[in-house]
C-alpha cells in the first residue's frame, strides 16, 4: 500500500484473517532471493496488471475491486459525515468526477493517485476496505510477505507487518496478489496526540525490525513513508519491495540498493551489513519524526547517534536498540508521557 485516498477513509478495525495456504506451502526450505537462480531483475520489477482480467478471480476469494459505484458511494458517505460536522463540502473532486463519467456503474474505477500495481477494494463479508497489490510470483517482496504471514508468525506480538487478508497466486501469469487491510494514515501525515503515543509508535517500528531480523529478514527501506496507522493506536510497516531473506547465510553483505535513507557506506558504493542498514533506517526515522511531530526527546540523542554511525560495524543491533529504548522510556515520568507538550 503506497497511499491513502484523499480525503482519507474512516478507520475500520478488523481482526487478522486466516490466510488460505498451509504451513507446508510456506516451508522455510524455499530458497531466499539472494540464493535463487531466478533472474533478479526480471522478478523484482514493478508489475502493471490488467486488473479487469483478474477481478473475477479476486472476487471468488471474497474481495471486490472498487467500481464506479463504490467510489461514488464512498464520496457520498464522506460528504455526509463532513456536513454533519458543519464542515464545508467540495463536490468537484477529481476522483468523484472520474467515477461519474462512466456509463457502467460496475466498471472498475482505479484511484489515479495510486501506482498501477495497487487497487482499492472491499472485503465482501465484512465491508473492510482493502488494498490489493500485484507482484511477481517469484519476487523478494512476495517471498517475505508469505513468510511474515505464516500461521506461526502472523499473530506474533512483535510482527507489525500490515495485516494481510489473503494471498492469491496466478502461476500461469507468474503473478501474485497481496490483499492487505487499508489503514487510513501514514506517519508522515499523522501526528500522535501525546509523547507516550509517539514513543509507542517508535516502539512498534523497532519491535518489527527486531522480529524481522530474528527471522533473517531485512526491510531495507524503513522510513516514516512506510509506516501506517489505524488511528486507534496501532502502527504497521508496509512496502517490502526492497526486502530480503537471508536464511542460512552468516554475516550477509549487500551492495547499494533503492531506499529512502541510504547509509553513508551505501552512498560511497560500499557493501554493508543489511541488518545494520535497517538500524540506520530506524535511526533516521526517529530523527526525522522528531522534527515532523515536534516531539523532541533529548534522552534518545545518544542512541540515535549510535544508530546512524558512519561505520556500520559500530551500530548496535536492532535488539540492542529496543532494550536501550525501553530503558530510556521506562525512566520517564507518567505525566510527561501523557502530556501534549512537545518538549520535556
């Protein structure tokens, strides 16, 4: 999921769903991307499927891709809620106008603000809003998402991957569709209401890195752009396009790759420890969000400095970061955590 509809939808909580594959189908013995003989460039490119060709298949799994009627209904509900709160309603919005132009209300209606690989939809049985992402069947992203969504892992309290409701494979086309809950806001646009909530958000991010690293997974693009919230206190990580698994590989090293906050060694074109790249990303995430939210936490400065150290060998592990973070937060007085004041 790369964006939320503007205006964003109202949050709709829902439980994790059981996926339609078994543990055997996600066996750890499957080779990780770095060891595969598959053409890396070919399977990890972004795909742009003909969504009309797959809508019936996706519907058979219980999910309806957005039609023109769905889009118009959504805007009508949004405007009604705005009017009930006494707010001014603007009805000449591009998304609504585009949906009204169609002669067939059942025609699929893409959100022009989303990349071609993403499509909004609804789970029929619950009404939960979803985002469906198309990926190559042999991509690293799909491998990582399958692994994180295994029955033995998906409900772990430190697994903060966006809830995945289904994985739909189309082997003949080498495609897979990841059906995810749509959460209404990104960390880049949502400011926690007090310091405790902000620190709770950071804990979610650090915990997920610890969880991934414990299972030989690296995200490689940890940034505030890839953290979303359900606006009810939960935060989740999205966008595993750059992610990798390193099962059975001791001390892996990787060369520069696409990411929002590349560490110094990547900027220099040098190889690095992927786990320490994630630690750097976390450090920059904390630093950037302090600036954007206004929650300045001097106690974290020393920890941040170690996380973004120019020499990756000197950065702490994600687990060390979590332990240090918890120690720092536990020493803060409760009244400070509940305060809306951004400075101690």
